[in-house]
C-alpha cells in the first residue's frame, strides 16, 4: 500500500504540474504564415517592393511574437505616470553628469550641427539622453520580433506597426543590414536615437560623409540625424520651448490645450489671465497644459518648438523632460 500511495502522489503531482503549465499563457509563439493579414503583408512586399515572397516568409518564420512586448506597449510611462514621477526618471543628477561627459566628447560635432541646422546641442543631448541614456540603453528586442508582434497581434495599432515592419525590410535592404540581427526597443526603435524604421529611412543623414547612414554605431550620423529630424519638422532656432505659468485668481474655465499643437496665441493666453515669461509676439502660437507636479498643479505654456519635440514622441511630458534634461546638461557643462 505504501508503494501504491507514493505512485498515486507522483501521478497527482504530474497532473497538477501539467494543469499549471496549461494555465500559464505562452510567452512567445510563432507567426501563423497562413493568416490572411500575414499573407497580404507578404504579397504587398513582393508586389510593391519586389521582395522574394520566400525570403519574406523565411524572415517571418524566424520571428517570435512575444507577450512581454504586448505587455510593455500597454503601459508606457507617458500614459501611466504623473508628470513629477515621469520627470524623475530622466532629469536626474546622474543622467545630467553623464550628459556633461558626453557633451565634452562630442561638443565640436554638436556645435557644427547647430551651425548647419539651427538645432542647439541642448536639444540633441536631451533626446539621446532620454531615449537611450547616451547610447547605454538601446533595447534588447529583435526589431523583427517587436514589429511582427505589434503588427499582427496588437489590434489598436496593428496597421501602423505592420507598416513599420515593411519599412524594416526596405531599410535592411537599402542599408545592407541583417534584419534578424537588428536590436531595439519593444516598439522597434533602434540605436541611440531610437528611430523607428520609417524615421530611419526618411530622416537619417550621413553626418561624417563616409557614404553610410549608421544610426547604430556612428555618433556623427546619430547626432546629425536627430538634428535633421527637428529641422524637417520646422524647429525655430533661438525660439523658446515652454514656460511655467501662473493663473490669475478666480479663473475657473481655463483654456487648456486639447491636443499637442498649440491651440491659442501668446496674446489670448495673456489676456485671459495666464501669466508667463516670453519675448514672443502676441500672435505667436501657444498652448496651456496642466500637469501634476511634485508640489501640486503645474501650468505650462508651450510654443511651436514644444510641438516640434512632440513629433519625436507624441507626449508633452516627454517633450518637457527632454528639453529640461538637455538644458540642464549644457548649463552644468558651462559652469
């Protein structure tokens, strides 16, 4: 009896373990190449861009849909953290010190870029500082895995990411890159500037004249490409980005901005009891945002250049953090 009881325990344990295994969702799975949307993607690349369908299928077959990618994109910091917590991630003494060292190493390149584009070193430093900690954190996901996962198994933005997957195939061919070796973020953004494939194709430039656009390893190309992104999106050299504001007492119906593009003017906000420092003319675009600061409500007025920063990442908090980080680095470096 004792032996039979032990055997029964083993069976029960095995069955329990099997049940637990079955209840745990798969962490990664292969793409179903027979799915209609997958077949359409393969067909589009072969017809419109002359890719060999067998090659596209081979790449997709080697990619993995990953649950961790779906989890990450469902909880971006911009969407779940208040301003003071979001800011505290990026504007830190440690990151500013790292930025000062980085600035010292690349100052000549950055100042030359400013002369060519009008985009100041502070803004470029802020972007690469927030995006990748000056190249320290560029992402560990394979780009093809990230874009396949989001392109076929993330319905809210599947069309966008499927388009980016197509751009990744084109980019790899144009720049002679191994698509299966490209690493990046959970959203498929690559290198220190964290360019998604379409941005890489459209905005990357050859910063050092060697005939290549290398946003993975070449800092001349990386810094020049960030500046080019801002220049193309109409960065205004020497113009302000944003200013903290105060609100006159008794104003209940604040003209808060609905979207990212400033919806008012400097004059309209000023005449409406919103006070903020600026040298801009009254007819210049401006918007008012309310954010949760560490000590309570913070009112921010943003101008055209704030909107330009949000072209890089569609978040006012992101724009303010990148701007403040870069400004803090340059001020610290010039002390």
